[in-house]
């Protein structure tokens, strides 16, 4: 592997322009957020995931705070994605039953009466691993079937974890975006329900619900921060694949705090940096990366931006970063072998990239210009989200052992 640490950063001049407070963000208003959180709370497995404070590291890097939200604890599934899949499944069933989601708890969805009303359903999805595991889990919990397709090169351990949730799952010989197309074809031919986070014409509802589902993370994190300091984070780093996770959090922050929201930094692997190249193109349109994307950040190896995510990011996200795999390796190792006093966090390839970036940028004068672009200084309070644990345990061990 090439050991060079490469970081490219581009800033979005439109992000702070008031005229841009507009449409898609309205789907992330207080009422929606409240409904999402309540739905998740109704799951017996629901617990807030921990927010770790890396005080020794923030002192060493010369910033006020570094907080890490650890999503490896989410519902015992080692990643955040179940929040989106479960909420989308819940909203879909609510719509089918003609009931408002606020009246539909997990308990109620499992009841014999509701099961009989719904009959047998099959949820279909494509995934690098985490989303599919979340959808398979939600379907299984509700007594329904799921079929999951994975792109070429997916880790066997991730496939097994999806099968353990009762799904019919397989690895294809296609890249991620073509696997999504295959899942859609399969669902059409077999009468399945597609639970996917890529927006295409006529398919916007489910991706929006998936994105709304992710807001539980930031809602919890801000509450946890408020219990410790009387201030918002100044920066939030968000890693992006199709961008649903990052855009959901950007939208939440824009909706809740308007122009005084934290600076949001979108992070992608350089082999799959579709948001970065779209911003760089400067024509306001999403652009795709095609072919295979050789990055260890499997969850971020998506070449086609979700349109809805792009609509939100181009108007509200402040900075876009493309970086090499070495950056996330730095993050994984730093979190696995923390400074004395800091908590150890098991963070996988797609989870640790934000921390790797912060450490690389602040610890190396070569990246002073990026630090300036991001407006990071000694008063910065940085929120990072480790979106997964060791979802590919073999690779995780190899990376941290070196
Ligand atoms: C661990 C992890 N982090 C981040 C992401 C990025 O999410 P999105 O595809 O919504 O951008 C993914 C996507 O699968 C993921 O698995």
C-alpha cells in the first residue's frame, strides 16, 4: 500500500449564505427529529451510545475539546446504520397500515394483530455491510424477510453477520452502485420492498426516512455535550459514502441552528470522493466516480452521490475533504492505542477517518493550510463520530497490530 498521507480540501463559499436556508432541510425539523428519537427509544435494545472525551489528545493537538461518539455500541450491531434502516422500515409499515409513526412502537409492530394485517413482506437492499445488517436486523425483529446484495470484494465476516440476522445475503461481482441496481431489479421481479439510501426519480420517500433515522446520533451527541459544557461543537466531521449520514446531520444542524451552526466537514476516501469532485466541478451538479474503488474504507466506497444528500451538502456543508487510506489507519491506531487517560475506542476503517484527519492536520505543519481552511484553532471543540467498530475484525487486527 502507498504510505503517503494525502489530504485535499475544498471550501464551500455558499454554505453560510442565508438565502440558502431552504427546502430539503425542512424534512429535518424538530417534529421529525422528535418522532425519530421516540421510535428508536421504543426498541428494547435502545441505549444512547457513549460520547468519549479525548482530553489528552485534545491537549496534545492544541484544541479545546475532541469528542468521539462511539456508534459501535448501537443496538449491539457494531455500527450506526440500523438507525436509518429501522426507521425507514417503521415509516413504510406505518404508511401501509395508515397509522402515524408516533402511534407505532416497536412493540406494536411485533404484535400478532399488526403482523396479520401486514402479511409476509420481503425487504431488499444493497450494502457494503452495515446498512444491510441493520435492515436484516429490523426485518428479523419484526418477523419479516430480507434479501441483501453486497458488492465484489465485501468481507466474508460482514456477509456472515448479515446472514446471522436471518437475511438471504450474497456477494456479487459488481461494484457498489451496480449492486444497488441489481437489488432494485430483484425487488421488482419478486415483489420486494427496496430499502435503499440512494435517491432516484420517483424514489425519495424511503431515502428521506433513512436519513431522518440517522439524526438520533446528533440529537444524542448534542444532549451529551450540553451536559458537560455550555456550548455547541465548533466543528463536526462527517464521513460520506452516498452521503445520507453526513447530509442528515448537516440538515439537522442547519435546521436547528441556522447560520450559527457548527462548521461541517465532509470526509471521503480519495478513490471514491464523489462529493469532493462534485464541489470541485463548481456547476452545482452531482458527479460520479465510476469503476472499482480500492479503499479500505468499505462503507465510504460509493461513487454516486445520493441526489438528496448532494442537494443538502452543496448548500449547507462547509468543507469537503478527500484523503488517502493512510489517514484512517492513523485514526484506527490512535483510537486503539490512546494517550494515557483517554478512553480506548474500537473504530473500523470507515469510522476512524475523521480522527485520523484531525490528528494528521493538527500534528503536521505540512497541513497548516488545511487547518486554516477549516478554521481550527485553540478554541475549537471538535465532534467526531466513529460510525463503526471492527466490522471486518481480521483487517482491523492487522491494521492496529502494525
Ligand atoms: C461505517 C460507515 N460509516 C459511514 C458510512 C457512510 O454513510 P453514507 O453511505 O450514508 O454516506 C457508511 C456507509 O455504509 C458506513 O458503513
